[in-house]
């Protein structure tokens, strides 16, 4: 079921050059399609070059590129190639991410390192490389698809939540540094989305989102340029309330609303194939 967004004036993305990371599937591909449908010229970056090219062939006017967000040279080459082929980048969508789920003391070191490298350092790298040219031109936007785990920390997702907390903290500081530069920063924070990354995970008190729900939120964020975008929007008051409650009440509310992912994946093999791809990630 699609989650309806609040009605806002539709953003004008016609002609904008928008680069999306981790866009060969899932949220990234849905976002690329939504932006292209609005007239944007979209670059699809993905670790698997063949998948990026194949995905681009399904999106009107898109081009596919290999991109390893954990490598400076690869990210810089991606941005340079997009600018050379399509023109200066107006919007960068940091979407690439990986997630391991399970008890903290069973998490492989390789999974911890992959999540930090992709989810946190990949965003930092993208901002550091893409924002300065935007600032020189006096306009641009960086939209990062983070997670509701930027403010919450479900059991079984401790390291993943740490990387998303780090993303929100980093972008909060960068946003102030870019104030009055013409470059805006947006963080999109969805709950659990029906993608390979979230296979087998529980949704808690909210409905399972679809990639198109997040794509719609990214599309509207290009128009509103808001900093915080929650998906679904109704969780925003819950997050705000959780920040002012005494700890015992906060704990009780969070245990009701936030899923216990350790319990959700216990005894299940649903995530095995995906998590092998995270721990055995080949660059």
C-alpha cells in the first residue's frame, strides 16, 4: 500500500541534472524513475556497472555509471563523468546503503566496517566532493536517503543506526556551513521499506513502505528543500515527543512503536543471501 504524502506544489525538476547513488534497484531506481518522469536528466550510479547500465535503460533519458561510494577516486570520477556527459550536477541524491541485522555481539566485523564505509563515509565523501562546485555556482541540493534509524535505534540494528545517527549529525553541521551559499541539504528518513536491504525485518507500529513512497518524498524534497523529511510524515510527532519524555516513559513508548529486529530475524534464513553480499562485498 502506498503511503500518501501531504499535497504540496509539485517541484519543477525539468532539465535538472540529478545524480543518484546506489540506484540500480530498490529506492534508488524508484527515485531515478520518479525524477526522470518529472523531466530531470538522471545519472544512475551503482557498484555494479552492468546493473547501472541495465537500470538506466529502463529510465527515460538516464545514463548508468559505475560508482563505488567507498572510494574517493571512483566517486570523483563518477561526478566528473556525469558533469561532462550531462552538464553540472544540480542535485546529488545519496542513496547507497547496506544493513546487517542481528544481535550486536554476533555482527561480523566485515559487516560493521561495510556499514560505516557505505552508509556514513559514502555520504561524507559525496557531500565533500559534490557540494563545493555547487557552492561555486551558487545553487544546488544534496538529498540523502537516511532512515528513521537516524533518530531511533531498533534492537538488532545498532551499528546501522549508529551510521544513520552519524549521517544526521554530519549533515546538521554541513547545513550550517552552507547557509546562504545557495546549496541546501535534505535528509529523508523513512521507516522500513520493502527492499532487499530490509528483507525479513519487522515494521513495528507503521505499515511497510514501498520504494515509490520514498521516491515521492525525494521528489517533493527537491521542491520544498526542507532539511528533515520523515516518511511517513506522521512519525514526526512521535520522534519529537520521544525527545522530551523521561527515559522510563520513552523506553516504554519505543518498545511499543519500534520493532525488535533481533526477535524478527531469530531463526530465519531470509536475510542470509543479502547479508553474505554485505560481508563479502567486492569492490
